[in-house]
C-alpha cells in the first residue's frame, strides 16, 4: 500500500486514494516514504514538459498503467503551449506562468489531469460505476473542474455556485460550459450556504446509501485529492530546467520559489519537488490580508479565529488551509496521533500549536509574508510601469513578498492567473478607466497595455448561456439525485 492517512495507520493503494479523495478518518492521503526512495531528478530535467509530467506522476502514483497516455490525454492541445507553463523573466524575477490552460488559471494544470486519473483508476479496479463529481465553487475551481471533466467517459459533473456571488466573468465561464455530462446550477445565498448545502447532500447520499443500485458513485474535485497535488509538482521542474537552459544556473544550484497561497496545495507541491531531489532553496509562502499562514510559519501557532477579508485575490481568501496537514505529517515525522491532535484542536477551538521540533523542520524550508490590498495594487502598477509586465492580484501578492526575501539565488514567482481574469483590479491599479462591464474593462486593459486577451475569455462576452437553473440550498440534494441517470 503506497498511501496512508495523515491521521491514523489507515492505508490505501494510489488508485484508491485518488478515488476516495479524503481518508475515512478525515485525514489526507500521503506516501509515508516520500523522499526516501530514489528519483532521477537530473534525468527528469532533461525531458520536455510532457516527459517530466510522466516521470513525476509515475513515481508518485506508480499503480497507474500507461501514465504517458494519461498525460497526453490531459494536456496535448489543451494548453496554448506544449511547454505547458512558460517561464518569463522581468525586473530580476522569473515568472512561471501557470495560466495557459483552458480557464486561464493555474488550477487547470491539476484539473486537466485528475479526470484521467479518476477514469483510469476505475478501469483498473474494474469498477463499472460512473463517477459523479460534486463541487461547490466560489469561482475558479468550478470552471476548471468543468473543463477537466466535460465529456470524459464514465464521469458526470455538477457544479453549484452562489447566485450573485461570483464575478461576471466567472459566471459567464461556467454557464456557457458545453458537454453532455455537465450541470451548472446557481444556489440562492452566499458561498458558505452553497458549500454547506453540498456537504449536506454528500453526507445524506452516503448515509442513506442513495447511490446504491444507481450505477453511480460520488466524488469531489477538491484540492486535497492526491490526484490534484501530484500534477503540480511538474512545473517546479519545468521552471528549474528552463533556468538551466538559459544559463541562469547550473544543475545543483538552489532556486527559491515564491507562491501565492490559499489552501497550501500549490506550495506543498514545491516541497514534494524538493523531496524528490530538486534543489529547491526556500519556499516563500505569500498570503493576502487573510494572513493566517504568515503567522503560523513564523510562530508555530495556527489561529483561524480572526476576521475574514474579501480581497482582490479571492482564491487566497481562505482561513483553513487544508493541505497544510500533509506538511504537519512530515514535520512530525509520521506521528499521526500528533497530527490528529492538531486537527482536533483546530475543529474544536479554531487553533493549534505545533511542537518546537516540528516548527524547526518547517522553517528549514519555508518562509512567509503577506501583502495588504494597497500593496497589491501598487505592486501591479510598479511591475507594469517599471518592467512592462502585467500581473494579476494573486501574483502581485507573491511579488511583494518575494522582495522581502531576495537573496543571491534566483527567485521564481508562481503566476497563478491571467491578469484578464481580474480586469477591474488590474486596470484600476495601472490607472485605467473602470466604467462599463468587466468585458469592457478587459478590452480597455488590452488597448492600454497592448497585451492580448486570452482567447477563452474574449469569446465569453458573446457565449450562449446554456445553464439557467437557480435553486434554494434545501433543494441541492434532490437536484443531485436527479442527475444520477
Ligand atoms: C487556487 C488559487 C491560488 C491558491 O492556491 P492553493 O493551492 O490553494 O494554495 C492562488 N491563485 C489562484 C489564481 C488560484 O486560483
């Protein structure tokens, strides 16, 4: 058994871990010996992006047959470059552009791969049921999941979003989604209502065994699934290989990575790259005003009892970063009791404190900082005016924090979204006129900067609205059941 829960000695094979997402005890699946087995990281750096993905995913998920075929299906022709994630240098920083996929945000890298892993896992264990993916979204995840799962054989996907609670661009992206196996539905209320409704539906279906005999099984596209984490490791290698190729570094030199962080998945993938041998220097965790991780990484106290701020980097507006649990497991050297204790404190009291040894382990690789809204806006303006490079608010948080930790090592900033996904914040920051709709702002941003609107976003303004359902939270369960057939 390759995988184990972070909270107990419960184990699962890698295919089971992908299909279950979360362990039955509420823990996250982790390979207890990650970092202890050999990995040819130097050989990996010599491959192209697809080859790197194949090698890394085969090592992390060895139970899957034909990983190359799955990688091809996930990525070939789906990204606007076969490099997948280009590295662009500007103003002394190296920007790893993770947003060249179908929805112009970094979640595409993982959510293109996950459906392939889910369907392959089902085939391998000869499970004939369909997988029904159920997701509540505050914006970005829903569309990336729809793009990943639409028309994938053996799957269906239902996405719920808060009515009036997502940006016009995000809504247009979702309601125009094509595919015979997709449903998109607005829920009256805010994101928390929507998410609670989906969790309740999940629980009711499990408890009452409502899927039995219906030929379908529920799953989620949540970022705690190991099938979402593993694909993200690849681009840390892609960036490093590019720096070698450009003569910036020699193989073996340390490179720091600065990551705009929410649920701690993206930055944890960087730590996995380090465990596989890649010479990762510091991993710099960048937060917005919701800076619970900054405090944790500096003090060892995780305290979620604090005000929640809505910011211009909404995908980082998170107070409970689920993927941190995997780092705790590693920091506690596999002591699942200690991890379970922390998680219990968090759910009962809203906070926990790690041991001095665990904190020292974490601080050996991680640094942290945060940026307020004014700083984000000024950073977008500065990078545009001085370096003539356009960044989105999430990336700007990372740029601001990277400056605090600049050493002699090159810094790669993970650029997680296209600036065109957040036209108001970006146009406002560079002093543009904000009148009109978000689509007007997009066009103006393009005119003012001479940069191109990504094709998928440009096409949205005139896209047909295919999904018009609006329901109350109490109706979510019936809605899901109606999608079983
Ligand atoms: C999801 C997201 C993040 C945060 O990534 P995590 O893996 O949750 O830490 C940052 N930026 C953008 C644009 C995102 O969509």
